[in-house]
């Protein structure tokens, strides 16, 4: 539950007309009151006894009787929203939320007959808008100090009581989300994401791979960004700002974003922490770099956080940079998944505590990231096993970071690590399936086998389950668990696609299962579906669903990010900076 207090205003009627109207894109459905300062107040949306103008006059009436100096901005507006994955609340539940929010904000305390007037309007399933006037009935203005913090505390209580997605108090580690105007601007210009998101990702990739100030700024320029350095009178660089070419404001000036406005750990002092320490060795051959990085990551698992809270904070920060670099240089087969894992782990890399940068795990992660970033070559077919080994090591490292966050009671960071770990596991299994496909030697299929194939496909068209026998023949010891797994329909559809492509599903499933053990898998059918995705990609088969999770229920710790339940969502298509801006600045906001 997210209460968001808007800027103060002076037009009560205008705000109410908007809330009761169709919205900017007809997104307002059935606007109506769910609660108000007067429980018997008629609803302008459902009653002829009250108009919106009448309601605005009633709300504004105490403003005219205020004693002393009055503020021209008297409208208090807060929107309370639930994430999309939360269940739908009833009007009665939202009414209770509104009353508790107004009590916490100091607008209308419980049992205070002289509190401010307010109404709560609902025009969508997942949120309400609360409108109040900053004028008490006794002629005084309300005390709303710390209203945002107190409303957040109320939201946390409702999350526990009603089983909603549990968020966290502000700890200074959250990413900087795009504003509404930035999102609308991206939609108008046909961009795949707001400019702020593009800049965040590009700067983070340059940060994770750089080794000095000059290297950092050179990477930003090479990525196509505009860079503006802030230089002190003594000649030292104290900060920086970046802009996307072609992104301009109303005055046709570039829209600059300082590093600390993109993310808490992208300010120049925090960026410079990355390359503090002794010089590191440069790159090696591609196959060697993956295996070397794997060895170092495995060594670091036992050392993460061993020196206490501050050392652990530095360790997880370095692990986050390593995942970012690994995503950039990873094979195209799993690059989208790796970038999504880096996005999800971003919050886990920022622990709400001081950092110590001398930990052994941090040094090993940093050496691995440096080695990968200095190797320009991508992993080739011969490097599949090496890539697989590094991915498995990263899964172990992320699981270790999740356990460390849980021990420190960093709940939101632990959840972020859980989501990243799930994506990395998916990348592991896809890579394993691709490796199995590379070494697979198909057998010549006989006429009788082709006849049985046609019979199975005909049975499938009639609604039967023809792939049950395939699983029982290929994996007799796991067949019962696979057929009872919620992800069995997804696995069955992949087996049918493989058979339609002309391959023997029994042989393919056997080869994919033999590539890695299955005894430790929590959802065997889900793991096999991921491997078959990798198989089909390696074989050049069209994969109908490349980023959807085959399971209907997420693994433990795999809650909502990102900006959005980003687990299992396709990563946005990136365009070269400036390419999407060819229409010039006339269309910008």
C-alpha cells in the first residue's frame, strides 16, 4: 500500500471535477465516494442531491473562516494505491484506510469534532484519492508535520492485517522512479521507457565496468550520453550530470540528470568507491575469464559479510556490480534474463548501513567484474560450459546475499535478492538446455515412429494428454512429480513444439535432463521447461514464450520490480541513444 501526498493546491473544485471525470484517457470507472468527514454526505457520483460544485463549496467553507494568516494553497491531496498483484479491497476497507490516513496525517484526528473536512473518491479498483482542505472547524490550521511518515506507518499496518504485499519504510536505498510527466513524455515520443530509466541503466553499466574517473566519463561518452562535469574552484571534479541527446524541456534546453538523482549509489563519491583499492590485472581469453570469475565468486561465498554489517554492505554492493557486468558480456541466449536479474538485485546491493570496502568477498567480486569488463569478446559456443559455471556460482552468491540480508532484517533487500536469484536460476537452466542441444545427435526416426507422432498430435487436437508417456519413458523416476507440478502444462507445450519441429521429444527430454541434476529442483517441470527453452533457441526453433515464467506460482522470495512485478516480464527493447529522437525537439514536453 503506497500513500503518495501530492503538492498542495488552491482549486478544490477543479480537483474534484477531475476525480469524478473520465480521466485523461478514460481510465476513471464509476467514480464514487467511499468515505467523508460526514458519514451522511450525499455522493455527487450517485445522487442528485449533491453536485460536484456543491461538494467543493462545503469543503472550502471552513477556509473562509480561518483566523490569522492563511495559505493560498489550502488543498490537501493524497492518493493511496495498492500494487497490481494485491487483491481488490472493498469500499468499506478503503473507507477505513481513508479515515486512518486522515487521522495519521493530522487532518481529521479520531474523536476530534473540529477536524478538517475531507472526502475519499474511488474511481479504480486499486486506489483511492483523498481530498481535504487545510482548515479546521474551529478556525485553526491543522498540524500536518511528518504526515508522509505517519501515513506510511498506517500503510504498513494494513499490509500486515490484510495480507497485502509488504513494503518497507524509507531507508534511503530505493531507486529513483520516473515521474508521471517523464512517463507521459516517453509515451508521446514512442520511447520504450522513460529517459530516466535509460540513463539509470547506462550509467550503472559504465560505473560497474570503470576503473577511474577518466574511464568512467569515457564510457558514458561512448554510450552516447551527454556528460557535464561539475568542477570546483580548485580544479577537482566534484560531480556530474548526464542527458540523453535530443531530450529537451519546454525551453529547448537539455534535460540534465545529476548522478545522485538517478540512484543513491550513482553519485560521483559513491561511484569512486568502486575503484578504490590496489590495481587489478587486466583481461584474459574469453574461456579463461569465465572460469577465473567462477572460481573467485565461489571463493567469495563463504566470506560475504564475515566481517560484520559494514563489511557485508560493501560485499553486496560489489556483487551487484558483478551481476551488471556479467549481464553486459553474457551470451545473447540469456542476456535479457541477466539484465533483468541485475535490475532486480539493484536494491539488494544497497544495504541501509555504512559500508566498509576492505572485505575479502568484495575484493573477489571486484576482481571478477574487472576481468569480465576488460574482455571485449563475448562467450562463443565453446564457452557454454564456462558460462554455465559462472551462472551457477552467481546463484550461490545471490542466495548467500539473501541469507545475509535476512539475518540483518533487511526485508526488502532480501526479497530483491530472491527475485534476482530466481532469474539467475532460469538463466542457468536455459544455458544448460542450450549446451545439451549443442551436443545432441538426433537418431534417425523410423516410419512407425512418425506414424505414432501423427497419432499423438491428432490426440492432442482432440484434448488428450499425449506427452504423459514421453515423460514416463524419458524420466520414469521423476514422472510422478513432473505430472503433478503446476508447471506441467508449460512443459507439455514445449514438448509438443519440439515434436512438431521434427525432433523426438523422448530423446530431447532425456538429454536435457541429463545435463544437470534434478534432485535439488523445487519445481522439476519448471526447470525442464527452462532447459527446453534453451534447447529450442540453440536449435533455432521459434520460442513462443521466451520470458514468461512457466510456473503459475513464484518461488520463495520471488515477489514483486521492480517497477513494475518485473519477474518474468520482457526487458524493454533498447535503442541507441539519440536514434529514437530523430523527430527533433518540437515534440518534447
